[in-house]
């Protein structure tokens, strides 16, 4: 053996150390009757089965159960996103609308609001002032402004009250978009 190299050996465990610690437990187990030992083993098995269920199986089954509904929700969101992307492509593919045509389309959409809306044109922008417009009226006006005038909202200061939406909505339109 090479004198310069020393081999390290783990320290030897004290003889009977493990036995000394486990000895009282073994003695207690042997002191139990066969019936008590079987009941203890059954109780340990029941506890093991419960913990296996609670820690391993139940969370996995819950995940599987929820995965189906979450998958359906994600599919619906994906279809909505695809529909909106297709609509955006169609709008981009349409020829631009002149400022005059956009203004006329916005005026026509505002007339459908009745007393709930008033439009002020300012070059290639328009300010819609709302007073008690219903959510459906606002949605329809925005849809018509987007498709008919190729207008996009730039700024909105709206408040929802008992009678509907009130406030202002600034939209930009024209060939510059």
C-alpha cells in the first residue's frame, strides 16, 4: 500500500446502537396479543390507504375532472380569438374610407342613439358625448364606427349610471389609420 495515500473509512457504528433504540418497540410488539397486533396492522393499513388517497389519488382525480371544463373554456376563448383575428384581417383588407365618408358614417350611427348621443367632428377625429346611453346602444355605435367609418377609440371617459353610460368618447378615423 502506498504510504502517502491514506484511505478514509467511515467510523464503525457502535454495535447494537440500532438494536438498542428499537429494542423497547420490539418488546412492546411481542407483548401484544395476536389479535391486537392484527388490529394495529389493520389500523396502519387503513391510515396508509387514507394518506395514499388524500395525497396521491384525490388531487390527480380532481385535476382530471377539472381539465375537461378548463379545456372547453380554452377552446371557446381560442375560437373567439380566431374570430376576432379574422375580423381584423377583413377590416385591414378593406380599402380606406375618406374623412368625409367616415364623418358621414359616424353621423348616421349617432342618429341611431337619439337623445343619448351627440357627435362633434374635428378633422380626422370625432368626440361622441353620451348621456344615458344603454350598453347595447354603445356597443352598436362602436361596431358601426369600426366597420362603417373605420374609426378606432382613442380615449374614453365614461361613467356607468342607473340610466346608462355618460361621458365622452374620442375616436380617430380617416385614411391615416
